[in-house]
C-alpha cells in the first residue's frame, strides 16, 4: 500500500468561534485550538501542505463579517498565515463549494485530506461528505475540531453529544477519525489510518443498544 499523499485542511479557525456569536462548547475551544496548532506544526515538519480556510461574509453580516475582528484567524493559527501552502475564502459550509480547492489538491497529487477546525456540526461534516464523490480519502482529528450547543424547533442537543455523535457517524462511513497525537505518528511514519464501515458500525451498535 502506498503512503497517503496528505494535505491538512484547517477550516475556519476564526475568532468568531471564540469571541463571536458561535463560541465552541466542546471540546474546550482553548484546548482544541492548541491541537490545531500542533497539527499545523507537525504538517510543516513533515513537508505536508497546509491549507488555511476562512469563512467570509459581507461586512454587514452578523457573523464572519469580512475584515471584522471575529473574521480573523485565532492567533494560534494566524501565526502560520504567511507560511501555509494555500489560503481559501469560502461562503458555504463545504470547503469545496465555489472554491478551487479540488483542482489545487489534484495539482499537488493529494489523495488524502485531514480536516481540523470548526464546526464539527457544520463545515467539518459538510466537507467530509463533499469529499466522498470527489474520491478523496478523509481524516478528521476529533480533538482539533469542535461543536456548539444546538436547540431549535426540531429539538436540542448539547455540544458534547453533537460532537461525539458526529465523530461516530463520520468514522462509520466518511472518514478515519482519530486524535492529533495518533495522526502525527501516522504522518511521520507515512501510514494510512483505518476507518470503520457502516455494516460493522451497525452490528456493533445493535450490541450496545
């Protein structure tokens, strides 16, 4: 088996999720952003390209307003802005929607994308799902992502439940889910990460239900 040709995709590690209207609740945002920084450091040391993505909306928007304080990247991530391989501005949940990311990844011969950043319940899952028909292998770092508490007319769910449920869902079909430390070891050794599958996940789910 050939070694994965990875790119680390840092999704929306912006101040909106720290000081804005969408503060990450689980895992602790001050811990998850440290893991994001550690993943970037590991990628740089391994010569793995890093893509920095920022959500950007018009200046009058209530969140991610272009040029605003909460649109900016968190300082732990902003430190790397001048060194990353590519920067992308997006307006949709998926990192692939209306961006040139797919073509750039193919130009770099990347076959595996590692997703970190925010939010688990929006841009991370949307990007992982969007990668499937494009043929990219997906990895998600559970401790370098994060979710928010949710409540609406359909129901409610605390951030930990949202995050843990979506990590399980992702690992059942769309991605290999692991932590930053395990991923860093795989990156350094050139090994692929294994993911679960829907049939096995369903069988195991019946045993614990």
